[in-house]
């Protein structure tokens, strides 16, 4: 056979699909997966949608495409199988995250509502007097547009255990900054609900 018609092995073909990291933030080794009730509900809704709606729909498409003959050049079959692997990987990821989840309700009464912990909504000012409000949430609930930051982020680590009136030092990749804590509140942190296709 001519060398022109042989296929060179592609290292990407040998790549284990499970070895591809999930784009969601990683948890530190041994850390608890703190999550708010709204964030937990969002993950549960996504898992249910994947299992009961998306996966059956894609499986049906793959079965139909497989019945059309040559699978090596069948785009519906090839894309469908790839999508099924992505769905299965996400289902495994969500299942692990939910199994390890530790629900913390920010609106629950606290003995010390002035100290910053997971679930706190904090208003602070930088040295220029610019104010910002953030809520400290789980790694699966990050939404910077809404001011939801992960409890393992540099900002949250600087704020945690401080109190209203304290000045904390934020060590971030962009530099060091002093932040004055103006207000600490504990209330429900709304999370954008999951919406499937």
C-alpha cells in the first residue's frame, strides 16, 4: 500500500476522554464542597436535565445515525458519540460534586453575624473609596457579574474571619490592596437558575 494512503497515528485519538479536565473550578485537596441551597438546586436541575432530557435525545440521534450505514463518515454519528462522552463526563462530575456537597444556608441565624464566613455578603471599600459588594459562595456558584466569588478565591480568603470595620490586605495576582469592610450581612444568595437548551 502507498504511504500516501496510510494514516499517521494521532496522539489525540489515544487521549482518554476521562483525562480531559472539566472546565469547572477545582476543589483544593481535602476541602469541603460548601454550597448554598440555591447553588445546590441549580446543580441538581442540571443533572436531572442531562439524565432525563439531553442524554436520551442525543442517544436517539446516535441510534438513528448508526442505522444509516458507514459510521466513519457519518457526521451525526461522530458528533453524537462525542456529545455523549461530554454528557457522561459532566454527569459523573456533577454526581461527585453533589455527593461531596455540604449545604450552608447564608440566611440561617448565626451566633456571630458580624464575622465573615461562607455565605456572607460583604460591602468593602478600597483606598480610593470605591465600594464593592460581594457574596462568598461555593466554587460551582461563581458569577462575577453578580458579585458572587468563590470561598477559595484570594479575595474571599482575605475577607474570611474579618469583621465590619476591619481593614484586610488582599494579595491578588494584580497586586496588593487594603480593603476596609463596611458591612457584613447574611441573607439568601440568589443564583441564576439552570436552563437547558
